[in-house]
């Protein structure tokens, strides 16, 4: 195979694939148009059928008229024969013969048209059924396509690097991470303050009993509710109270 | 038809602004009849019983120089095809379908001298409404209404067309009554149409037309 031939084959293949792609992409639209064309053709077939039926009726009317004419001629022939007028009888019989021939031809026409009408009716009924089935299938295909389109949209929305939910989750993760970092920084700062700042001093004063421990407040209240002497006597053994007493003496409050 | 119409499979639309010529015929004629057609009647019956009928339909191929149309309303219409030899073929239609065919021969024509005489004939003459009349040596019975009392004449307008293509040429008003009689020799009926025709301010005539019912096998149309 020559190079040129291969190139041509490639070109034809590409063109075919491109054409096929266009057809596939517009398959439902093409199917809809084909359905509309078929419906129009069906309407035309029905019109043709009604024309044939009208022609059949006209032929039947002609047949009826010929039958009437035949009966009339037969009467004339019989009357002429009864009167012995052989010539007249023969003259009318010739016409009767023509009428009978026309009658047979008309009957043949009517039978042929009856047959055609029957075939057309069957074909139209069959086409109508096929069209109804095709419409139903197209509706199903359309519905499936709509569902798949929706599924595709949902899938695209909720998956992949560009997903909004993914982005939101990332943001949340980043915020949490930032907050954790900030919390760690706060802990470090507090630790530093404990070690180097006033906080540590207060802790150490409290440890030395030189500042009020909030936990002592209740004790204070309790203490102050009772007479001071009694408390002092009763609680003489308490280390805390001993410290207090020492403090009072130190600062000269209790005179 | 444009290329686009062909591509889309559209049928060529009739010209919307195509107006009919003034006086042109606006409806189809039945049985393929037309002005200029040729009609031949089956005259076998006249040979069988030569003197049984009052009148005989004309022999040979008769031309149609004039066509008359009567709109009776509700889809009913009369189509009259006037022939070369003092006769006419009348086709009645319902919704465009043929309902009946009659052939008539003008048997007698009278010309009332005045309008008053014409009106008197229409309103008073027994030939214009009596249940039974004597005419041309026969007894005729009214066809249109049962009962023995006199009935008023049927009134209808006829429009006449001539030329090819057909063009409205004249019109007239008919005051008519239809009678019949049995013809035992031929086992059929003969018809008598009495018509008082008003076709202008001073144009009056009274015609007696004799005919019979026909069917499509009785006429040969060319």
C-alpha cells in the first residue's frame, strides 16, 4: 500500500469518525426529526387512503347505477319479446350486454380498491403502532439522558480537585490547623509568662502563703462567722491559721 | 418553492393574495361537468314505449353553454347545466356530494304581460301550489308537500354563469313547484317543474319543464 493510499485511508477514516461523532452527539435531535417526518408521511398515507375510499364509493355508486340500468334493460327486453318485437329486444340486449360488461368491470374495480383499502389500513395501523412504540422509546431515552445528565452534573460537582465541597473541606482543615497553631502559641506564651513574669511570682507567693488563695475565701467566711477567740483557740492546731496568726503579729493588726 | 422549503419538506403554499376574478365561479361543479362539456342521454326507454313520456330528452351529444347555481342553504345546492336543445341537466348536491340527477326539457314557456299578472300566477294559479293539477293531458301530483291544501311556491335565486372560464352573467328568482306522475309503461315517474322566473324589472316568464330522475348510467359525460 502506497503512502498516498494510506494517507487517503486515514483521511477517510478521520472524516467518517468526525461525521459519526456529529451524528452521535445529535442522535436524539435526529431521531425526533425522523419521528416528525414519519408522522407527516403517515398523515399523507391517511389522506391517500381517504382518496381511495372516496374513489371506491364513486365506483360503487356507478355500480349501483349500472345495476339499476341492467334491471331496466332486462325489463325492456322482456317487454319487447312479450310484444314479439325481436328487433327492439335485440337492440336493447346489445345495450344490456354493454351495461353488464361495465358492471363486471366496475365490480372488479371495487374489489381491487377494497383490497387496496384493506392493505393500506393494515399498513397504516402497523405504522401507527410502530410510531407509538418509537415515541415511547424516545421518551425513555430522553428521560434516561436527563437523569444521566443530572448524575453527571452531581458527580462533577461533588468530586475532583475543583469540587466546592473539597475546597470547603480544605479551608476548614486550614482554619483548624491555624487555630491549633495559635493555641500552641498561646500555651507557649503562657508557659513563658509563668516562668518569667508576674504570674510565676504570684504562684510562688501563693505557695508561700503570702497571697490569698481563692480557695481560702470560704475558709475566711467561715472563720469570720465564729467569735474570733474561739476560732483562734479551736483552730490553734491548723497550720494555715497559724500562719495567719503569724501574719497578724507581723503586721501588728491584732492588738 | 425555495431551497429551504425543499430541504424542510414544506409543500408550496397557495398564493395568499391571489384573488378570484370578479364574478368567477367559487365552487366546484359535480360529476366532472363544466361549461363546454358534452352530455348524451340514454334514450332507450323512448324506443321501448315511444309515447309514454310527455317529453323526450334530446338526442346526441349536447353541449353545455350555460351553468346555473342555486344555493339552497345548509349545504344543499342545485346545479343546472343548460343544453343546446332546450333542455337542462339538474344535479342536486349535499355538502358537495351528488344527491340526485334529473333531466328536464322545456315544454312550454309563457310570458305574463304585466308584473301584476306574473304575481297573480305565483299567488293564485293552481299550477303553483295545488296538490294535484292537470297539464299536457295528464294528472300530476305535487311532489314537495303532502296534504291536499295549497302550499306556497318555493322561492330561490339562481346565478347563471357563461364563458370559459365560467363568469357570472345573470341571475334570476324562481317561484317554483314540482309535480310528478307515474308512467306505468316504463315503471318510472315523470316530473313536471313549474317555474315563474323573475329576471329583471320587466322580465317575467313562466316555464313548464318535463323531465325524469336519472342516474349516472343514464348519462355519458365527455
